[in-house]
């Protein structure tokens, strides 16, 4: 047998090493901002930003960002400019048409070092209102990668800027805008992103999307009970699905990898739908970081979603009822508004002091607000009790904490609760990294 030439071995080694050396980065949304600006009446500028966004970045190494791969998304329904009426206009058909086109997406095709040290010339495909155009951006990297002393995570940052023409994407009617006099044609983009290094390469980074027909996708639509407090709502969005937990506003795009397995676009998360003996979708299993993290049971084939007018209101929940208070409290909990969630759970408890799920929710709001002792006191009131559907407190806490840990909520605080209450974490919880 002939030996392979040394040069070929070297080339293969380089290729193999490059593939395994990739580093995954997740956008730290709490320390990032995605903004834009444009001129108004030709005399001043106004700025806005998007509250909901997400992205994933794959770099060759922890310190080398040349040839980095960037995928990014913003939710046009979350636009904020400091004026409710203007925000409603931007979501309308004239501008973003958020009901029909809720997402703006960017996928890089080139990420090369610029002429100035520490800068990068970025090119990619930007999709807005169903139109995809090539755009050029500039990225300025932080001086160096550092360790966040609070989380002990490796972090890095980019400031990404660029300019696009809104007319290229059909944003803004020219007759209405008086040919650019009312609103400028050029939109300035300005994104400050903090990136957090993940422990491993996102396993869904190279997942291939397969197309399923509308009938197949619709079979997965519905609401799934994860725990007594958490419901996952799944809806169809054209050629894929969207998932949102507990009535929150953070909708996640999920794409088919096989006929019954889907993956999150911006997270290392997969979901497998399971059928019953009659062939109907009845359950699902959720996998986070390659590990089983949660299970859910389908409880409805219908998802009641708010229309655009409801989304523009500060709240569409009836806060005069226990159900409305609980729904609002969980939305605030999902959006990290722990203080308001705390007050809402307290108001709900006044309406039904025997519902332990309300006391558990109150404990959650204390926990993530940083008041662990108060959280423990709230949980202690539930020890040995069962919910209306017969679930024990231990079971509910296990399910909720497993969900929270999969969402990267502070695990150290949850571990302390388990210890204080002498509850042994379940296997799924312990295996989530």
C-alpha cells in the first residue's frame, strides 16, 4: 500500500484541526443593544432599538475572529423609539408589517480583517419584509477577550455599524414620506453586542433544514404542558414553527431536521414530537446541550395568540382575575421583570391562598430577584402540599427548576433552595450543563 504524500497529510490535518477548533459564542442580550437611526423632516435624527433579538457566532478560535460566521435575528414586533404611536406606525404595513414579517435576519458570507487593526469588514445577506439584499457592515472588536468576574464566563464584544436604504426593502411609502423629506432614505445601524463563550460548539450550528408541508407542520401546532406553571405554545410561521413559553413575547424560530425533530435557530436546543397509538401528536421531549431537559404533554390543538392591536397594549391580561394575574406574572418573570412579577403573584395569592402554584411562583420571583432567603420561606409554605391537579410540591419545583436551568437561570441559587429544603435534584436537572 502506498503511503499518502506528506503534503496531503498536512492539509488534511489542518482541515480537521480547523473543524474541531471552532468556538461558539452566544449573544448576552442583557448587555447588548441593537439600534438604528434616521433623519426626520431633514432637520434632526431619531433613534430606536429592538428589545428582542438573538444570534450565534462561530469563530475559528477564542482570539481569532477572522472568517467568523454570524447568524442574527431581530423581532420587529419589539421595536421601541420612546413613542407608543410611532412604534405602532413602525409595526404597520407601511413600514415593517410586523404581523406578516415579524423577523429581520442577517447571515454573514464574509468576515475579514479590515485595514485598521481590530476592525473587520463584514458582508452578508439581510432579509427584511421578505426581501433579501447583500449588505456591507463594519465590526470593531474589543481590545481583548476577558473573564466576567461575576459569572466566570469568557466574554468578548463587537460594535457593528452600517448603512442600508429602506427603499431597497420596501420600508416606508415614498408618496407618504414625500420622497424622503419626511423620513430619510438612509438607515444607520448600530449594534453593541456582548458575546459569551459557550462550553462547546453549538450542536445545531450545522443542522440541515428540511421542508415539511403545511399539513405536517400544522399537526405540531398547539399548547404543551411542561409543568403546572409552564406551557409551551407552538405555532406555524410559513415554512417553519415558532415556540414561546408561558405567554412570553420571545418567540423562537424552530426548523425541521427530520419529520418529527426540530431545532432552535439560535440555541443548542432540539425538540422531538411523539405520536400516540392513533397517530396524533401527543407529547414532546426537549433536549438542551445534547441532554434531555424537559418533557411536555399536548393539551390543546389551538393556540390563542394576541393580534397586533393587543401586542401594542401594555397588557392584554385581565388583572381583576386570578388567571389574568398569573399569566401577567409569568410573562414578567420570563422578561426578567422580577419585582413586578413578585407583586402580581402576591395579588393572585390574595384571591386564592390555597393554590400552592401561586406561592411557588412568588418564590421564583424572590429567587431571581436575588432574595434567596425570602424565596426559601415562600417555598417552605408549600412543603408536603399538592396542587389542584395532584402534583406534589417537590415534583413542581423539580420541573420548574429544570426548565429554568435549561434557560440558563442562576443555578447556584436553585441549588441552594434544594439544599435548604432537603430536596434531591432530579437526574435531568443535574445533567444540564
